[in-house]
């Protein structure tokens, strides 16, 4: 008989990393989420070689107190929830306390953080702290990741070309920028600026940054409300459709989610206006009581469980239908971009 043993932390972190850290884009997602949860208003994202060479995320959020930085890298260590009740009413993007230990376990990670007084810089290699020193007192956090997957060869091999990886990172950054127009995002790849948003809280301006001015000029605002849900956002006029579903972005309480039924609800709003095989371009934001949504379904939190999915779908469909019924009443004239 083999002996049953609890795994050593470094091994269990690596197993968790298998779920949380699939590729550079997953790291970028987790670190941007942490910055947003820290109330950052300005977030810088720099990747080199699609993030395979290095990833750097700098935020001006509240920082981590110097005496808690090591704790942040322990498994299931989080400042975001404390009890069962919190778990069922999640208001932050993170809550599992898994991202930092997972990322650190498969890379060389340097974090520099300060709450506005004395700052600290910590370097970890394969999850082990190899250096600690005082650093700048400027409020905020910066994290640099190198040697990604150096100790997980299969994962390293699974990485695609630099173009594919940077494409995934761009998707993540674009969605975050669309979800948070009040935050200023600066994103560079190999030193080249890819996205810059002003943070002036105008969603249509972010749409223009992400999809181009031409596209933004074809978007119309949507609005919907029920007792449980508030729906807002923009949809493109039916003249502008896409060949893929991925241009329908749905955000619930600031979190990008994937949900087949809700995507269908968007399509239904267009009814017969969509040509067969074509999909709308839409940015739909839903605000709702966090107790009506279970985000603790999958480590990446892309899929969520909703208690009244159909009712929400109806509010979305109606909100979209309404703009297009009004559309037909307004004489069509070319709009200036
Ligand atoms: P989670 O986000 O689920 O709490 P993480 O492993 O991502 O878990 O982070 C652990 C903790 O470290 C967070 O709860 C937070 O207190 C702190 N932290 C991480 N990143 C930042 C950041 N950029 N700014 C301030 N605090 C941070
Ligand atoms: Mg987190």
C-alpha cells in the first residue's frame, strides 16, 4: 500500500497553476483584476514576445502592506473575502487567493509594492522567495514575470507563436478596458503601443479605441431595467455584423463572462435583422445583486451561474429590440465619425 500524504505547497500551487495559468493572457487577466480590486485608476501592461519573455503590470492602486507581501503568495490567502456570506455575495473580481501563488510557482516573479509609506520589493523563483529589499514608497504595485513555465515543460511547449499569445493578451486587455472605461489602460507589446484609453468614463470612446472610430460611429446605446437587473451598453447597427460570436461581450458586475443563453438573448434582440451566419457586435453590461450570481464555478471565473438567467435574457432582448424599433422611425443619414 502506498502512503497517503498531503502534497507540499509548492506542488499543490503548481497543480492550481495548471488551472489558473494557461498562458500569458491568463496572467495578464489575473494581474489586471488585482489592480482593479485595489482601486487603481491607471494600469500599465507591457508584454515582450507575446508575454513569453516578460510581462509587466503596473498599477496605482492601494498597494500591499510591507508585512503582508509574503502572505499574498500563500495559497488561498486573500483580503477579499472572510466568511461564507462573503463568498455568496462577491463584489470583487478576485476572491480565491490563488493567482499570485500559482503564477509565482511557474515563473520568476518580482513584485514591488507600497501603500504610500515604505515600499518593499520581493522576488520569487518557482514560488520560493529569493530576495527581499526595501523599495520606492510610491503608492501602487508593479509585478514583473519572467521565465514563465520554466519548470513545467509541457505547458511551455503548449505555448503558441508570439503572435497568437499577444493576440490573447490583447483580447484580455480590450475587454478589461471596455469593462472599465473610468480606468486608464496603457498597453504595449514589444515596446509598441497597442491600446491607450483615457479613463474619462466614456464607453463609446473605449469602443473607438478598441474597434476603431468607424465601428464606434455605427454603435447605438441600449438601456434596460427590471427589478433585478440594469442593462446598458452599445450594439452595432445590423448593417455591421461579424462572422463570429466573439464580438458579443457580456459583463456582469464588471466581470467579462461567457454565456451561451445570454449571447442568444442578444441575437434575439436583432430578430430577423441579422443575416444567417452573421453575429452582432455588442457590449452589454449588466449590474445585479451579487447574491443572484455564483462566480465560484470555475477557477478562471469565465463561466458563472445565474439564478434567473431567462429573466435577464428577456431584459437584454427587449433593450436591443427597442433601439431598433426606434431606428426605423428615424430617417437614416450618414453620421460623422
Ligand atoms: P485574490 O485576488 O483572489 O484575493 P490573489 O492571489 O490574486 O488572490 O492576490 C492575493 C492578495 O494579494 C489579494 O487578496 C490582495 O490583498 C493582494 N494583492 C494582489 N495584487 C494586488 C495589487 N495589485 N494591489 C494591491 N493588493 C494586491
Ligand atoms: Mg486575484
